[in-house]
C-alpha cells in the first residue's frame, strides 16, 4: 500500500533556511521568492520522513552545497537512499537528531548553515497500521519510531505500574483522566494483555466519558505513550543544545512542532538564547558587560486556512525560526538555554530493564536514539 505524505508548512520551513530576508516583516513568509539565488553551504534535514522538505530545499541549493538527512525510521531511510541515488549532494544517516552533532562529526562536519526539524509523526507512520501509532486502525501496539530497537507500547503497558502509566499520560498527554486510564490498563492486563491499537483505544474510550469536539478519546493517551517511548522531549532538549554548537554564524534553525510541550521547549530555548541577559536587566550592569545574544529570533509561522483545510494534521503546527549570531557560547556550551523542567522520565531501551525513575534530566542522560 502506498502512503501519501504531505509535508506541513513546507514552503515557509524551507524559506526560513534559504531566504536571507525571511525576518523582514514586510515580506510574505509562506512563499519562496522566485528570484531567490541558489545557496551554498551545508544543511541538515534532521527529520527526513519521506523527504518533502529535503526535496524542496535541494531546489534552492547550489551544485556545491551539501544536504545531510537523518531519520530513525528504517522506512524513511529507505526513501532517503532513493533520493541519495538521484542527487549526489545528499548524505544519508540512520539515526536520530539527538545525536546530530556526533553524526555530523563522524562525517567531518563541525558547522552547518541550516537545520530543519519537523517533529512528531509523519503521515505514512500514522497511516501504516503496522506501526501502531493510529487509534483508528487495527495494528500491533508498537509506537516505536525506530522499529529496530527499544520496547513496544504493548511491552511497556504490560509491565508499568499504575503510577507510572498515570504520570506519563497526564504529563505528556495532558489528559485529565490519566489515573482512570492507568487503573483500567492494569486491571485489563490481569485477564488478557493489550496487544493491538484498537485494544487500547477501546479501553481508553470506555473510561474517558467526555472529550474535545472532533477528537477521539484516545488521542491524548496515544500521543503521551508515543512521546514517552521514543524519548521525544529528551531528544529535543539534547538536539537544541547541540544546535547552538553546530550552527555557523548566520546559520538558521527551522523547527516545526505539533505539540504544546515541544513548542514550549523550542520557544523557551530561542527566547533564552536571544536574551541571555534578561535575568540581569534590572541590575546596574553596563550594556557592554551584559551577555550578548546567541540567537536572533525570526518569529513564528502558523499554517494558513488553505493548508489546514487541505491537511487536518496541519492544524496544530507551529514553525519557529532563529538565526545564530557571532557571539561565542558560554562555558556550558549552551545547555543553560535549554529548558528541562518538562522532562519526567527516560525509558528503558530493552525489554526487562524497567523504566528509570523521574528526575533525570536530558543533560545527565545524554544518549542518542
């Protein structure tokens, strides 16, 4: 079965990387100017998916430019290899963006001119019932981005305690019925395991008596378990710190988020790096001695009505853009600019090792995907 992938905020996300006038408020950001000259440099699509953003970006890069694409999903890597054979400027890496700096270093790259992050789940991943992301289709309860490693959702739900399940669903899904759902999961597995997506979706629907208009009652639960199992916020925190190190002066960061926790982390990181002296603003410190900006915020872009009407998955998308300044990083390498208060746990990578307890930050648990 062929799965259709529709890249969200396609033009503005690429425009943010190649158009030096992107930050000009008098210019429309949802279209790339036809007169845009071809751009040199090294760019990274750290969430390749099915390559929508990469293919458009390549049309704006010079013959001497280079594009490194990363993804954890083996199916996405297979699609990326096809693009690599079509275009010699492309280098493919099977890995997550949490280890972006390490992957680039292995390629001999220390600085890049632009990075694109399209967070969340791609349309083919959702539409493929075998991946276990959809509560609308019968499939194995998997939810792993990288199907070659880690525990599945079914394995985790078979072992986690009521408190652990409640905490994950409440925090990452912002679900007010998290405790009731957790109790129902543990009670159900005493008689028979949760093995399929519809097993879980139906169980959640039996507990969640009220729902948001137009939203399935299992939406928040599936979202929370996916974020937790794939360590999505931990990886994002690690990636944001790395981006501050690898972006060359003038290099652009273009991040598309679909969840409030992700967007909040990106927004706070950009704000902290753009105004590092905010906490000292009221102190009698000369302007020349104040910390200088590491990033320059170029604002945000939301999908327009036409895109939302044509692709319902675009409705929650937010694009945030920033540009690296020439200011050297502080001694901590930029870690202090990355918020970690939203991180509650990391998950075991192998069945049977158990989940770690809350309180370990992304910086102290630095590992890749």
